C-alpha cells in the first residue's frame, strides 16, 4: 500500500496557518500530488458538533478534563475516518492543527500535565505522528491586530495565556527537530510562504 505524507500547521491564533495550508495545497497539486486539506477541531463527520461545543462562547466555563477529552475524541474520529484513509491512498494530508495544539494550549496554556496529555493522545491517534510540522511563530503582541471581532472561547484568553502557549510550541520545536520547521509568521504572507515552499521542495526532493 502506498504511504502518504502527513503535514501539520501549528501556531497561536492569528498566525496565518490556514492561508499557508491553502497555498501549500496549491503548490503540491501543481506538482501532481493528491492533497487533502483538513483541520482540527471539527473536520470529521461528527466533528462539527465538537467544534461547536469547544469554541462556542455560550458554553461558558469548561473544566480542563472536559476540554482535553473533547479535543482528543474529535482527534480520534478524525484520524480514524479522515486522516488514515487518505494516507493509505497515498495522499498528502495537510492538517490545520493536530496533537501539538493540545500540548501547547491544554499543556502550556492551561497547565494540564504533559505526560497525561501525551498518553491520552497516543490512545486517540494510535501513535500517528506528522512527518512534517510547520510552526508559524507569531509574536503575541501581533496576535490582537490579526483576530476578528467575533472571538471564540479560546481566542478570548489573556495575552499571558498565549505567551505560555507560544513557549510550549518553542519547547516542542526543540524536542522534535526532525519534524518541526519554525517559520517567522511576523513577515508578510509571501515571505512566510517562500520559507514553507523551500522546505517542501527539499522534503520532496524537487529540483
Ligand atoms: P482554529 O482557530 O485554528 O480553528 O482553532 C480553534 C481553537 O482551538 C484555537 O484557539 C486552538 C484551540 N485548540 C486547542 O486548544 N487544543 C487543540 O487540541 C486544538 C486542535 C485546538
């Protein structure tokens, strides 16, 4: 069975990962790759309800266990029904957020024990790790100007929450240098994408 490639996009809210995911998809398709664009939370058959539960501000306070387990349940379904089947068909899967978001937001941001998060998520994903992760590093001060007025439940957190999230991403990048590629997301989008394009070209050994 042909094995696909699993690429994730990570960073604090407003870092531009969704735009970069789209551009990356166009680049790969122009080179003849079959591409699947997907996202967490929410991109599985019942994922839309998860997304509603997780991000809707009307939900009010949610304790850490509820939040961690909802993200993990969404991920388990997403891996099982969307990501693994696409990889099995040899597709390039471009995923906007994945497990590293849980480590950064619930671990770094909320302070949930990291080992517990790894164990729960290992169970949820069956150990599926990305081949490549683009971490779009954005200064927390830049974030406010990039977010729209209708902020979701997570986006309403204070800047110091996002500073902790950003620190956790830095730790992940240092711990997993074989798959993490850190990109300066404070730059204009064309420059951000050219950093990504260089890495993709190298990864697929294109000349
Ligand atoms: P989005 O804005 O990229 O669609 O992501 C939705 C929010 O969910 C974002 O604020 C990050 C948060 N999130 C977590 O806190 N943990 C997770 O595991 C995931 C996937 C997202």
